[in-house]
C-alpha cells in the first residue's frame, strides 16, 4: 500500500497537479491522498491525460516495485483508481471533445458502462487512452524510483504524513525528482 500511494504522490508532484495535503496508509478504505487541485479552470486534454497518469501511477508502482498488482486499484467506484481513470478517459472520448474518433459527437449517458459495451469503437478508444496513460505512469515511477521508495519508506514508518512533516518530505522528494 505504501508503494501504491507513493506512486500516486510522486506522479502528482512530477506532473504539477496540485498541492499534496495528506497521504496515509491508515485510512479505513486503505491508502488515501488528499490534495488540492490548483488547475481546475484549465481542463485541457494534456491536463486530463496527466490526471490519468497520476491516477494509474499507484498500480504502475506496484508493478514496477513489487512485480504484481494488488486489488487496491480496483474495487467499488468510490475508491477505485480504475473506475476513476475509466470515467475520465470515457468523458475525454465521449463528452469533452477530445475523442480520437468522432471528437465532435457528444455521447453523454447515465450508463457509461452500457454505452462502452454497445459501442466497440468507443470502448477501444477509452482502452487505448488508459493503456497509454498506464505506460506513461510505469515509465514515470520507474524513472523516479528513488523518490517513490523514499516516500514509501516514510509512509511505512509514520503511517500518515501531513502538515510540516509532509512539507519537509515533499521538499526532499522534489530534490530527488530533479536529480
């Protein structure tokens, strides 16, 4: 769990996706990160792709460091990285105008899973977007291996990081990222 959450955090820091406020491996649902997203007014395709990469970076870190994935990326829609990433990729393809195929066709629905099941082209486009983001996440966590390991070790020691302690660690992680 520490590797998973550290992967998310390091990816968010590398991609400039906001301010980490808390990271824990002691939450009731497992690990969790609280962060303030500073760029909500500028939802470009590049920004949303970066969010996809960060969302999949926990799973990618498990693969890179442990050699296998835990069920923690999946599960119910409230806490599932895979559900969140799929939802973002679906919206990018179906409603936000970033679709690889038919970018001008607005395909909103209350049942995105049903639409994906019925529309093979849409399903393929969403999957391609997810696969590309996952590959980028694996590359990122592998490249910043020492930062992920450093943060994971601190999570194992402290369980929850926030406030001044987290700020100090983030400064050290940013130094490791720049190296």
